[in-house]
C-alpha cells in the first residue's frame, strides 16, 4: 500500500482507486505531489516547476523561484511566506511561525488508535501507516503527521500529534489536515440545514476565495456536517472525479476550500480555530482528531459506497456493527410526557402484535419529568408513572417477547433538579453572569472529571437495574457561557475538553455494556457525525417525521452515512412537525429506506391501519438484510419525485422505492431506470405480478403509475428467478 523511493524521498500511498503522493525536498520541506486516480508509478524525474512569482516571499535570497506561497504543502503554518489558510498556528516566546522540516519517518502495518478520540480502525492486512516527523528548530516543536492508507476500503486517514520540547507553546490552531490540489474547477458539496431539516445536500460552485462550513455550537450541529466534497462540476451518479474530506469528531469543526490567484486549491478540515486554543507545557503533546480522505472517479454513487462502507467497517464498532437492527416502537410522539405504565404496556402489546421487536421508552420516565422544564440529571425512575419501576416494566415488555430500550439525556441538567441543587457548580457557566437557557436546560461541564464520573455511574446504575437492550442518547441544546478559566485551562480549551470528557464517558459505557445497542440523537440529527457513530452505530436522523420532509433529510444523510445507521420512523397524521397528511403506505415506504421504527399510538389506530402496519413490519423483515447491508442506489430524481433501489450481495433481491410529492395536471409519465441488477437475470415482483429482465429494468426502466394523488409512493420488491 505504501511505496517508498528512498533516493527521491517519495512516498506513494496506494488505495484501490487513488494514489496519494508526498515528497521530501532537498531542503527537507514536505510537499504534496499528487492525489487522484490511482497510478502505479511516479517517476523521480517528475519534478516540481519552480517560478519566480511576484510578491511570493523566498526563504533564501539566493533563489527567487522558491516560495512557501506557491508550493503544494502538506501541513503549513503562516508567517514565513505561505499566505494561504494554515494548518497550524502557535504562539510562544520565539514568535508565531513554524518552519517545519523533515526529521524522520516510520512505516508499519496496521494503524494506531488516537488517544482519547474516536478514529477509524483496521487489521494489519487492511491498513498501513506512515508517520512523518517534522521539526521546527527554533521553537523545539515536532509535528508528527500520521497517514493510514486503507487500500481496499479506498480511504486515507490523517491526523497530527504536536509535541513540545524544551519550551511551552500555545497552540492557536491545529487542523487535522490540509492538502493542496493543482487546479480549482470544483463544485463544492456539503450537508447543511437546520433543526427538522438536517443534511440538505448543498452544491456551491467554487470561485476565487474561500468557502467554509463549520460549527462553534459545541456539537457538529443540525446545520453543518464535518464533511466536504470537491467534485468535477459535471460529475454524475456514475462518473466523475470527487474528493471528500470528513472528520471523525462531534464538536466544533471547520472544513474549508480555498482557491489561490495561481489557480490551486487548498482543502482543509479539523478543529474550528475560532474557539480553540491549547496550552502545551514543555515536553507535552496534543493529538488532533482524525480526518478521512477519499477520491473516486465513479461519481456520487462511488462517493456514497466508499463512505458508507468505510463507516460500517472501519468506524462503527461492537456487537451491533454488523447485525440486523430491531424494528422499534418509540413512545415519544405517541404520548410525549404523559404516560402511565399501563399505557406503555398497552402500546407495547399492540406493537408486539404487529411484529415490532423493541420498545423504546422515551423522555419522561425519571425524576418529576412531566414536561421539559425539570429533572434532567435526576436519573431515577418515576414510581408514580412506573409503579413497577424500570425493571418491572422491562420484565413486562420482555414477557411480551420484545426487547426494552430507554432514552437518556445525560449531558444536561435542569435548574429544577436535585442534581443542580446539589451541584450548581457542575454546569457550564460564567461566574457573575446569568445562565443562557435553551429548552430551559443547562449543560453539565464534561471538562470536569468528577462530572463525567457521575454520568458514567448514574447511567450505569440504570442500565444495571433493568434489562435494557438499547439506549437513545439525546442532547437537546448547544453550548454557551464558556468560563474564562477552567481549572487552569485556557478558555478556548473548553470545547475540546468537553468532547474528550464525553468520549471518555461513551467509551466506558460501550465497554461496560457491550450488548447494548446505542442510538445517538441531538434533537434529531444535531450531532449526527462519524465521531458519534464510533460509539453509537445508529442515529435518529431528524425530529421531522413527516415522510415528505424526510426525503431530503434521508437522502442527504445517506450520501455519506450507511442506511443501517439512519433511524427512520413512521409517525401519526397530521404530522406533528408539518401538519401534513400522507398515506400510511408512503410513511412506511420512506421509513423502510432506513432503519425502520414506529412512533405513534398504535393502540388508537383502527384495525385496518394495524393490519397495514403489520404487513409493513413483515415486509421490512423480508428486505432488512438488503436495506441494511446491501448496495444503495439513488435513481432518477426530479423536483417532484425521488427514487431509490437497494440490491443485496448476490443481486437476488432488489428493493425499489418511488415517491411522488405532488399530483400535477397533465403530468408527464415518469420512467425510472433501476441500477445494479444482474443484467441477464429475470426478476419477479409480487406487487406488479410481473417479471422483467435485469437489463430491461436498468436500460428501459419502469413507468411509474399515473396516480392523481399527492404523496403517492410505490415499493416493488424484485426477486431473481
Ligand atoms: C428530542 C429527540 O429528538 C426526540 O426524539 C425526543 O427524544 C425528545 N428529544 C425528548 O425530549
């Protein structure tokens, strides 16, 4: 996977579909030589072209053609000639610039873990690592760049460790990676949005200047995702060059792309420096989060498959990573805070009768929590609501033949809670300034060890007290009111220290409860990122449960996240977020594009709706393997229609879904071509009671029914004959 040409000091990292080439120049500067379609060879005769560029400063008066400003660099600081967005900034007695020069390198099979942070992993036959030490003599700072190449999975990971020597240094910025590409004709793809409208696939033409997305909310957020892709502007689903950068991190981040006057492009991703500082003592070190890089010549389907596959095999961990997920019912939209034990058991009974496998008790089971104004932090069952306690309730649910799951929001505290009354100093706050509220709640200070220990023990106590098979880990506000100093740490260390605390809590709980299936949530997809996926292999994609609203949310989420991780529920109508009334069939068909669940009062539904839901559950069980582990294809899309198909490993089952949003007068017929089938095989669909050839479905396609109804959808399941 890594070719090393010693005389030219060239490192050629080879993935299945791309090459990534680095070189150490004679003056020991580390430069980037190539990232793109895989090549087998790179000759040492392939030299950098040096030109004298006006106003590009030169490190030596002897050579006007040599400038940091014009070289493709791998990890650069400002101050000595490079005027582009830097990867690292420090301040210390010796000034602010770093002149990083090659000192040593190491190559080995496998990949080290990142201390305290989520990161990708792989066996020695899947990944090889290159470490390069860069050293700045004046400040005695060493930056070790880590490159791990996953050949088969088509991914390169990058991170940096910054080590001090004899002097203390303040880190002002430490990105996980920057990279210089030699041209600038790109369409920039990001996932943006807002609460209830997460992960909108956003396309922005790259022009002169800089485009960036990021968060300073203390979470990756509803509105931004730690992901950026640079695509050939004419890339399609099937072809076109696309570069992607992602960050395995859940807190403040930045992802940017910057073009230069000389028409090169710098891409970078890492911790957001706007709210980041880190004081390093002498002989200290700092580990950046991990960046993921990939390149595909195979268009957006190539991007999606590589990303989904990598997330499934090299980020998500534990017993559930490769296991079919249970179909769940969640009581949130069915009852909100107003439930009794009897009501819950009744709901579970109806769900069990419909074939649903897991009951999730959402918010409201603890303390005096009958509204969202109190009790966060008091993780003690409410015996008024649950006379048999959690263990009794779990037993009753288990006796029905269902697993039992529970909602938590451990990072938060209500002012009206025993926890706050006992530990008012545990919240994030600025002494002398009043709190800033959001949903009337405050955030616990996870940069404090004792707070994290409390969370570990209080959540553990509940998980040990009853047979709990699943946890929904929620987080319903963003972080404000950062104190000036926190136990001798500088103010802007706070956000990262919070994340390190949270990751320690999650790691400990993962280890203590390896059987539990964790689902992350932050008011839906407010922290749906690869950092969380490392601890929790599925995520509640959005609080917006409207089938039509879900189409773009799930499509954006599915651009990079595996379908198995996308929590998708059927809810009641009129929909609680949009007021829209959609047919149950469409709600089912859309939710079946992800990890299916239900979130409505089944008990209150008429018999024929229960029968329909029972059929949906049965159907999903028959296609679950294909949807959760198969290949996902986006098909023809218009402003008014969405279409997808999933294909299982041996192409014997194909799940096709089409949704039309609005009925239109004299609407043209819609023809949709399927993808990924066995061309010569025959496929039978029970829904159509018809058989077609694979090549026919892929090249001629199917004509969608001409139905004059809003929110119409179909699901056809094809079986190879
Ligand atoms: C926000 C979540 O996204 C919802 O699903 C629900 O769990 C509520 N929080 C409960 O407060």
